[in-house]
């Protein structure tokens, strides 16, 4: 069956994925409407779907049409996806259909306004083997217009007995807390007005009828590929119609111009519960979003948590030697290697090695790191400037500000306006030179403040596009370069940044106990192979919590393991134990980074080919409390699985029905790693 089919008699398009269908139709007066988003349909079944009901104008009821992009024309009362103010002051778009294009898995439905020379293209893309539907919108106008809102897509749900919303919220060092609430009747807005994706909310939603679990039930979800301000508005009307519209920008911003293209807002219907939805998102992100997801992410060491701003050639070399001893594969020098940067008060913008700390430049350290058998990585924060810097003294006008108002300093820094081509060009040039002139294998691109005083909207979008373009050009010019996205921890975690980076720094909070929930939230949409996680010191520098080394390792092993502890202060015994656990991680790494993830109760399971890895955790033990076996998921019931460490053999059906008692060694903060291999019949 082809991915996209057009039924000219009924004026409807069917997108078909391995397990789902998405069907769009036009009403008699050309309003594009969602006819079906759910299980896969045959052409005959798609043809049998009721057509889009005629648009019903009413003072008291809704239009009755599940619109693909809600405008504010006529008798419409929902949150508008598309708000245009034309030169003569008219508002609203009255749809007129002008045609469509189908190319491979890409459908473009062409629309225009009936009165003004504005064309709107609704884009849909599906790919063989993947259930995710990508959608975005393009606008072309013959005359300048003001765009007050231009969402990528509106998604409509079928009638359900109830509606429950799942989303992630949080804060700095507390990202990705999953919340599940009944979707209230009315409007629910999830948004970032901070110019970055944000720690407070992440641009994805999942909605179910209130009955889905990790491994069962229907879930409708969507995720936005954008790393700046964004807004998703969910609506549930008193009469039961439910859906959401989302895209870049927040309310109150506007753009002047004649042409726009929005980011992708991808959607997924899954009948495999939240876990099934997550696994499909992971596959989509790995196969169609991340640039080099087929690689295994190496194990890096970063001394930020250990030494903060106190870096120097000799001390970093000593750290590098210990990192190599424990098994690190990349050594990353974090903040404070450049300009006058000895604290967060100065130096951002002056991107040359600090002459006192690196009297012979970076090369001696890089050579030593390479001699130790590791790759070299470097921290940068290209979008920022400290007022106390040569760059700011030379270009005080380059920062985002409002004339006549005090410039908002956050962490003593100001934001460079990358929507200005000369500023973005400056950044691209020094980054390109830095990577060209040094043997740098890896960049950690940080962004430690939010946008303030950004004005109406062009800057908010232009800046993010410029960041994307610099990253894209750097990658094209330096194909070996790998990049970590960071924004004060996980403030820039989204599909947009993942399309041009290799991993995301998940959170500045490395406390293993807190990380369990942060990582749980991360993996709702994003894959473990992009989730950077370090083992650091105990007590944890942020939370003060004491957690055993094995627990810290096991939690970080659930993603891309890295090390960030103050290694010179680790005992010989700790260094040896760390080296052993690093070796174990390297063994399970393909399964964790490339396998299928099942979230179990207080455990995560990864499956790849014949291998199964389970990382199980118990935060608090209680004397005499019976151990509760862990039921594994997605195994072959008829197969036998051998425990690679103990040699014990288990039947698949028993592992999933009775479960396995994790061999927890102690009471509080106990953890266990189980490696199973499916035996050949
Ligand atoms: C915030 C990051 O999340 C940290 O890992 C570290 O790179 C600091 N910035 C450096 O200033």
C-alpha cells in the first residue's frame, strides 16, 4: 500500500503507516479537516469514513469540523492556529483549496485565502516503517502581512470516554517531571516564553482516555521540533471535542513579512500504551532525526562538577590521566578555558585560550588527551557575552536589549542577537576557526540564560534558526565533529536541537536518586542514546545526598554514561570499581543506546537482538519487606534466557509472568544490573 493516497471523488487524502492511518478531507466549503487519526485502515475502510461535516456557523455551538489548522475567520471560537492581519486590517483566513502535491511520503495540501493573495501550504510527511506523521505549515503572501500566530499543525482526537493529558514540567536541575492529569474542559496552555525550549515545560503532549498504561492502551501524542519559545494549546470543549494546536512563538509576539515556514510538529497514534508510544518515538528520533544515531556514543569525562571554573593545563592533564585510567573515551574541558573567564562574571565572547591558564594554547592539552587514547572535547557558549569582555566593549550594540531600558543580566551575561547576520557570522567564523585550528572532536554547546527584552518575535525565531544554521554548517565542514546540546542542563531538549547534535546534557542535577525521575521523563519521547548522564561525587554537590557508587553508575548507565566526579579525590578502590563498571557499561552499551526501552516498575529494560539488560533500583529498603519480583516485558515467551553473570536460565514466559527478583545487595539506594541472553533453540 502506498504511503499516501488521494481519493478525488471524496476529496480526501490517506496517509498510511505500518500501524496507523491519518485521513484528511475537505468540507464542501474547502475547510481541511481530520477524518481519522488512529488504527490503520484499508483504502476501502478509509473510503467508508464519514465525510467532513459541513462547517456549521452558530453563535452557541462549535463549527463541528476537526480543522487541520484553525483560523479565526467566521464563526470559529477555538484557539486559532493561524492568525494573519492583512495590510488593510482584515483578519482571518477563509479557506479555498487550490490543489495538492504528492511526492514519495510527502503530501502538500495547497490552500489560499479567498480575499487576499496569501497561500498556505499544509505539509505532511510519513516514512516507510514509521508511524510518526510529520506536519508543518508554509505561508506565502504577495503583500506584507502581520502574522500573529502560525502553528505548525493542529491535531484532533476522536471522541473518547475521557481525556487525560500527560506532559513534562519542572525547573532547573529538576527537568522532565511527568504529570498525568485529566484534561480540563476549557483550554490548557503549555508554553515557553523564555526563548529556549525551557526547563519548565517540554514541547510534547500525550493524551489518552485515562485508561492507558505503560504497555497497553491507545495514546495520541505530538512533539515539536523547536528550540526556542513555543506554545501548545489543548482544548476540550464542553461538548467533548478535543485536540491541540502548537508551534513556535508565544502569545503576544508577531512577525511582519511575506514568507514563513514553521518547524515540524510530529504526531503519533499508538495502541501500545505510553511505553509503546515512547519506543516508536525513540525509533523515529534515531532513524529520522538524529544525525549519527547509528554510532555508539562514547563515554566522556567532564571536570565541571569537580573543579568548576578552576581549569588549567596541568590540572586538566592530571584529570585526563585519571579519566583515561577509568576508561573514558572523550575528555571534555568545560567552562573557563578562554579570555578572562575565571568566574561567571567575565570573559564570555573572548574565545581564545586564557594565556595564564594555557600559555601555549590548547594544543599541549589536546595532544596529551589524544596520547592517552581519548578524543578531545571543548565547552562553548557562543550565544552569550559578559559585559566584562573585549567583545562587549567593541560591540555593545550586538546584544538583545531595549533601548532606554537597563539590559537584563542573568548569570552576569547578555544574549547576543543571532538574528542579525553579522553577529551569527562572527560566531560561525570563530567556531569554524577553533575547530579547524585544533584537533577538537567534540563541542558542548551551552546556553545559560533565557531571552528577555527580545521584542515582538522576529528575533525569537531568527535567533534559533541562526543557531541551527551554524550547527549545520559546522557539521558539514567538520564531519568528524560531535556535539552535545546543553542549556544550563536540559533547557534545550527537543527534536529541533536533536536534529543537529548527538546528545543532550539531561540536567545539571547528577544526584542519582533525582535522576531516576528526570530520566524517566526524558525517555517519554527522547531515546536513551541521546541522554547524557554522568557519575559524580557523593555527597552530591547540588543535593548533598549520599548514594553508593554502584547506584550512581547504574542510574547513569541507563543512558549515555559519562563521568564527572572529582577523580583525584576518589580512593584507589573507588577508581578500580569505577573502571570495572565502565567496562560493564561498554559491554551493555549497544543494548542501552540502540535497544528497545521498556520502563518497568523502578527499573528500565533494554532489548536488542538476543540481549536483554535490566537496571533495577530501590531507593529505600525496609527490614523484612518482601522483595517484589520484576516482570520483564516484550520477551519471547517460548525462549530461554541465560543470566550472563550467574549462568541461571529462565523461561521467557516466566520472566514476564512471575518476574525476577533483582539481587539487591543493600537496603537504601540498592541497585542491580541483570544481563540476559536469549538461548538459541
Ligand atoms: C551549565 C552546564 O549545564 C554545566 O554542565 C556547565 O557546562 C556550566 N554551564 C558551565 O558554565
